[in-house]
């Protein structure tokens, strides 16, 4: 899930009094960058996020060997480097918070209500983690579906994970995580679907290959539809990203999702999100769960 960071800390041990004045964004520079980010991926950055953006960009400034934030803005717009730098800018500004089995009631609904209803179609089911971050949500969906398949012979599924941030997708594809991240995963599922590092010094785990083969990842901007791929998903999880969109972009993202949600399919949104007030072919069936008419 793509979350805008809430902290305003800067990199390293620097604090506000240590920062040279030119290493701050001017109001116009911030406004230009905020507008660019909004137009590109729909994320709103109010003035209160200025310090956050400055802190996040300093790491990128150092990576490019530039002297200041002002030099970075010039690099983008005066040196005409925006096309090549835009993906890096979006990666920097988006922080991806995710956990396995986050908001677990959604996964109980998936296992106990959605899947038994959907399997009546008799075809392989398609799930979509639409703001997949580093992949924890997509692999959780896969665990739930794999467990259902253990009890229902012939059940087949595939999961697509998408995110606008290319860096987190690399982690998702590797499927290697800190060991502490799997704490929410029930022990029987850990035994079946997660492998510990052979080196005890490495406190990491990896999703088992039999589960990974069901999950694929690709980069996607949710507001930049219509999407190029041909996908009809039975289950879409799009959680804790819509809250960062304004009404217009939220409606665009939801309309794009609905175009790729199969009739009778289920859409899950975050518990602080809603689809109420939009002209969408959805009906409410549970807390933050909607079904396509």
C-alpha cells in the first residue's frame, strides 16, 4: 500500500538549524513539485508536507551528486532531466507501509464468503493487489487462496500485484522479508508457505516457490487508465491508498478498478476509505467490502 510518510524528519543527524537556507525548497519550488506529483500519481502534498518532501529528496540529491535541493529542482526543469528522473522522484516521495494479514477481517471474508461464492464459476480465479507495495498483501491473498485450494480439489488461482513505485516491486518479486514481518502469519501457514534463510545469521524469510509461482507483479499508475493489460479480476484489494487522492482522482482510480472487476467480483478498500458518493456499479456487502453488480 502506498502511504505518504507522516514524519518530517530529515536524513542523518541534521536538524532545522543545521540546514543551509538554500537546502530548503522555496514555496514556488515546493508548489511546482507538489503539482507534478499530484498530476503524475494523484497524491496530494499540502504545505504541511513540505519538510517531509525536503527530507525525502535529500537522499536523492546526494545520490545524484548535486549540492542542494535548489540544484535538484534546476536539474529537473532547467537541465531537462525530468523524463529520466520522474520515476525516481515518485519512488522517493512514496513510502510503502504494508504487513502480512493487515486488516485481517478482510481475509476472513475472502476465505469464508467470497471464495466459496466465486468458485461456482468453475474457472481459475484472479486476484489483484492494486497497491501492492513490497508484496505482503499479494502473498497474503495467495496464502488464503492456496489454503482454500487444499480443501477444494481443482481450485486454481493467480494473483497480480501492482504499484507505482518500481523499487518496492523489486522487493515484491524477490519475496525476501525480515523475519519479524511474518509475526501476523498463523503458524500453520508459515510452515507451508514461508522458508527461513539457511544462514542463521540472516534473520530473513522468503515466500516458498510453490506460492510465488501464483503471484506476478508489474508497475501501474491507478489513475492513468484505461490500463493496457487485459484483466478481469474476481477479487481486488485496493486499500489505504485512495485516502491520498482528491475526489476527482479517487473517482478515476475507482472507475479504472471497476472496469477490470468481473461481474460479481469483490472490491476491498481500506477501513478509512469509502466508495460512497461515486457513480459506480458496486453495492455494499460488508465493512469496506463492495461487490460489482
